[in-house]
C-alpha cells in the first residue's frame, strides 16, 4: 500500500507531542495531589496505591505513544525498535503493574481510580474545560487549605482537649517529634504519618542510648536526624537546577528568569562594592550565594509540604561557621598572619596601644567568636518564631471550626504567611550583608579603624 | 518554680521588647530624617538602616530564645 506523502504532512498524521506532554504533566500532578489527599482522608495505602497506579498509567500511555510513533512512522518501520518498545511495554510495564496490583497491599478502588487518571485528564483537556492555567489558582488554594487539617500537635495535656475536638474531624493528627514545638506538616512528616512508608523515631530508646543515631539506628531515627539536611539539600538542588537552566539558555535580550537573576546579581554586586570597595567584586559571589541560599531555605517553609531548615539552630550555625572561617581566612590571606594578629590586637600604633594589646586581643577574639553565634541566633529566632506562629494560628483556625463539623479549617495564618515572606527576605539579606561587613572589616583599609 | 518562671519569663520578654522598640524608634527616626534631607542617597541609607535594625532586633530575639529554651520547665 503506497503511503500518501500528503498525509504525513497533515497535522493528523504526526500528532505533535505537546498535547501529550501536557497530559503527562497534569496526570503526574493529579497523581501527587490526589495521593496526598487520599492518604490523609482515607488511608495511607489508598493514597499510595492511587499515586503508584496513576504514575503507572501515565507511563503506560507514554509507552503506548512511543510504540505507535515507531509503528506509524512514515519513513519506514524499524523492526528492532518496535521489538524493543514492545519489550518495554509488555513484560516490564505490565509485569510491574501486575506486581503492584497483586501485592494485595492496596485497595482495588484506589488502583482503579489511579488507572483512570490520565484518561480523565485527556478527556477534560480535549473538551477544553481543564487547562493548567485555569486550574492553577484553585489547585493552589485547595492545596493550601488541605495542609491545614492535619497538623502535628503537642504531646502535652494542655492540648488534649483541643486534640479531642480536632480529632473527631481530622483522624490524621500525629504527634510532633520533640513534643516541644509544633510545625506545619512537611514532606517527611507526610511520608511518616499519612502514607506510612517511614517508621516513627523511638524517643525513649534513643535518648536512653545516648542520641538518635546510637544503639541500633532504625530508619525512623536516621530520617529524623537528617530531616533538615534533606530540606536544605532540596533547596540547594532547586537553586542548582534553576541556575543551570538560566546559564544554558542565556541570551543578550534576557527572558524573565534571566532578568530576575540579573537583578539579583546586580544588586548584590552593587551592595558589595559599596561595603568593600575594590574587593567587592571578588567577594560578591560568596555573599550572593549566602543570600540566595538562605532566601530559598526561608521560603521553603512557606510552601505546602516544605520546611525551612533555617528554623533549626544547627543548620544556621553551620552556615555561620562557614562565614566565620572564610572571614578569618580572608584576614590571613590579605594581611598575612602577623598582619591578622596585629589587626586582632586592635592595630596598635603607639605605646598605649601596644600595652593594651593583650586585653584587646582577648576582647577581639571574643567578639569574633560571638559573631557567628549572633548571626545564626538572629536567623534561627526569626524563622523558628515565624514557623511556630504559622503552625499555632493554623491550628487555631482548625480548632475554631472543628465543632461545627467542617472538614477544612479557616486559614487564619494567612497574614502571618505574608509577614513571614517579608521577614524571610529581610533576614536572609541581613545575614548576607553582615557577612559582607565582617569580611570588609578584615580587609586592609587605609581610611579608618 | 513554675510560678516564678511564669512571672519572670514574659516580663523579661516584655522588657526586651520595650528596649528594642525604643532603640528601633530612635534608629529609624533618624534614618527617616536624613532620608528627607538627602533623597538621592536613600538606597545607601536604607541598607544601613536595615543592618542597624537587625542588630537591635537580635537582642529581643535572644530574650525570646530564653523563653523558648526554658518553656519546658514552665
């Protein structure tokens, strides 16, 4: 049968992949959101089964698309490629699906619901009712409201009454780890309490054995210890990916993302030059990285299922320690070791200065050591206080409405989210600016001091 | 013990807040004044004001941290 060359040029023959790519993205999004919602409302296995099978169904659709493209290709069929594609589809994909279905861990209804997700997405998209742009705002609002009902709660007696009132409506409450502070639910907490793939850390055994990682470390303990490291690494990963994307697609006339990066870089460089003079350009990357990284971590606490890892003291003291070591290294490198010690003694020039220099050395050493502590405490206090404020007001919004039998609470923490956005930006900027100021105080300057 | 702590801790935070409010008012007030005198240097003044405010605010945060640390004994 002769292939009609005009048919291959018409839009029906080779359907462009754009529609299907949007379908895959939307299906994955619905899989994640629906899985979390289901695991919070119904049960962990329902949510996990829904999520897994929705992903499997999307992968199935993708494999089918690849297979059909290979078969319908107008340039001629390649039997080897078709064989490989059908090998992927039939044994591997179907075997995986059968293994998930027959594992008897997930309720069948969840698997069926997950299976129908891409088909539902295709239908709705084709009808034109559902586009990502139209859905973005309602989805975001629904997701923010959805994170309200299940909050970590105190282990205290004082909250037992509130817990009972809230428990009736929201069977997914769980206890906070330390029992001292509550926070909005984040990803690790969701994986632990709602979906149940990570076990709980055991507090008594851990503290008896001398720490979370001593004795026999269980998965729950390890995950609990490295919780904040995970979130800070996620922030670093996000920043790296965005930067790589901006750098690869850079043009003379910048697009929006590149323009944003250029604004940030210009502002940081201007500020560093103002503070440090001629050395500003050399130290601007360090200061700018601190600013952007801290900003990203602070804002992670405002996203649903995210946590600001700057709300723990150890995370901040590690960054402040980097700044401290870099400042001392700068002093040694720019002034020499003797010059650095001379600077630490208060730069004595006359007899009085030299006589007082041991005292000045002691004072200046103490001042240098207190600088990273104050940097980290300032950031920790602000971000931790904001987190606790958000969690307490969200819990209040839930408790107020719970006796009325409402499934979601009032988002009372909304104004504090805006305040937290402002404060997170200011604190990141202050940390970076103070680092620049400390570096500039170590650099050789002829005018003052 | 809880009674004394319950009296002392909020009082301490209140005093720290009072002190920092006075200090911040003075700092921001003089910043506003100098911004009015020389509007073209507003950018630099804003930067310096933010740094100064962060220093002053930090002391209140230290007081709040004491409350958070001792909260278990309350």
